[in-house]
């Protein structure tokens, strides 16, 4: 029964509500886009590979080859992991490659991938193979809206409630970033080298903050986006702050600490949500939550207080919708209670540190038992190419089939009612 369910689910219409796919290069350009997906890089780096940073967005042949060659000796140490297995599923199902990757054969599989072509038609073929009928990517990656039949778009511009490693004025920095642009650019990276920034507009006063927030709202391309995505850092204590507190905190920006960080983030976030609710009620804000910066990527971290601070925010801004992407399996039950109690809060997928079969199964069980199907979304890939959308869909639908099979055996669902629930949470 489990395998039959899995086959049915792989063809079931599915929406991928969060990716980072570049519409101009929507599928793998070579082996590097599959083998050096950032989640695989993390495992290789942990195993001893000298490279922990992500590849460039458009790597040269030299960069791609150098990184592949340096990584291959460490593949043997991650063969036990779920993501390595998924990588091999992608290579087998999408490219017909079933051998282990070695220093002797990697150019062969690299050529097979390149020969398939990096086209939108190829992206549609791969999406159809796993049932994906629509994906959502960053508006900055829409490439002139040439693929709106396959993609919707999110705004990822300035993350006012995201912490940066060892920095305390990030909310102001993020706001300055958007204040200096007339159209949304790519989000600032998780780990940021401030020396690369050269802003003409700098926030010094409370009036600057208000002007920058007005600029942000009026320059959001609402006619092009379905929602926006931000991050809710658990390092920040969320509370209401006064204008006077913000003025005092701005005066010591150069020596700001955790207290000022919280004031900046709360004042800017409150100002943004107030403007958003007034101008675009019903708009959806997606929050990633439960992962905080480390030198290259992030670790799973979430205080229970953050869950209830989010509840306070959602209960005050009732005309906005909040969708949660959680990287913390141990707090998923707490989030489910929020979704049960707050009509404008929903939950989607399994983010970053939760994207592993054992975590996904547990979260599917809890959400199916606790939440209406229209308040949960079963899938987002967080992929950078459609190949990894296929791989992530494979993981999720395998786990969903396993959970549904158990519930059918227990008598909670019939086969048809299980499929109906799957249809509702996948699409």
C-alpha cells in the first residue's frame, strides 16, 4: 500500500511554495548544481572538505571544477545521509546515472547533465515528473517574467527581524539596503561582509527610519508578487518599543548591543506591519524561523518565548496572514497550537534543519492530527534548481505516503480519504 500511495502522490498536483530557482537557469547547469547544493556542502564541510561557503550564483567552469574535485574525496563520509541518498535519486531518476561519483568518472555525469540543457522546457519536464504544477521563487529571479506559467513570486528584500553574526544594527542595515534601491534587489546574505556595502542614504534619525519605511512600502511590487518572505530571529526579544526608546537607541548605533538590536528590530517591524496592514490587508507574510547564523550557514535554534511573541504579533495584526516555515522540529507542536488558535496563522513545509525523513514524518503526523488541511502546506523545496525540487518532493512524498499508510491501517483514513487530504495539503 505504501508504494502505491507513493506512486499516486508523485503524480499528484503539487505547489512548491518556496524556492530560490533562477528562471534564467532553472535546472542544473552541471554536476556542481546537484552535488554542491548548499545543504550537501554543509555535510561535506562537516566531514572535512575545506570548502564551507556556497558556490557563486554563476560559477565559472574553473570554480565549479575546483570545488567538485576538492569535494569528491569526502563523499564517502556522507553516503549514510538522507541528502546523499536524495542526490543519488536525482541522478538516477532525472539523468539515468546510477554509479557513485569518483574523480575518474565525474566528468562523464557532468557532461550528461549539461547535454540535457538548462531550459524552461527541461524544468517543466522535471517538475511534471514529481507533480509540481507551480513553484514560487524570488521576484528578483523572475528574469523578465518569462515563465509565469510555472512560477509565482515572493518578495525577499529586507529582513528586518533577522540577526547577523556578531552585529547589532541589522534591522537598520536591512532598511538602508532597500532605501537605496528603486526596485527590489536580492536579499542580503545570511553572513554579511559590511565592507561590500556603499549606501548613499544612511539612517541617522527617527525621521530617516520613517522615510525608509515609507519608501519600502511604496516600492513593494504588489502587482508582481503573491507574498513576501522574511526571517524571525529567535535572538530578538519581541515587544512594543516607544519612539523615545528608538531615538535613544539610534544615538548610539556605533556601539549598539543586544538591547539596541531588539529596539531597532521591533520599531522597524512594527512600523512595517502597520503600514502593510493599512495598505494591503489580507497580504501574506512568510516567516522562516528556528535557524540562526553560524560562520557559513545556520544552526537550529528556537526559544519557546519566540513562539508566543509571534502569537502576540499575529493577534494584533489580524488583517495580515502569517505563514510559518520552521527549522525546529522540537517546537513544531507549539506552532501547531498557534495555528489552531489563530485564524491568520498557517504552517508550511519543513525548513532547512527539519528537511530529513525522520523529522518530516513526525511533523506530518502531528499536523494531520492537529490542523485543518487548509491551514497546513505539505511541501516547499527551498531548491535552487528544479532537479532539487524533484529530490525534495521525493523525500516529502515518501514520508507522506508512509504516514498515510499507517493511518489507513489504523482505520483513521480510507485510501480515498487519505488521497483527498494529500491533495489538499500538497496543492
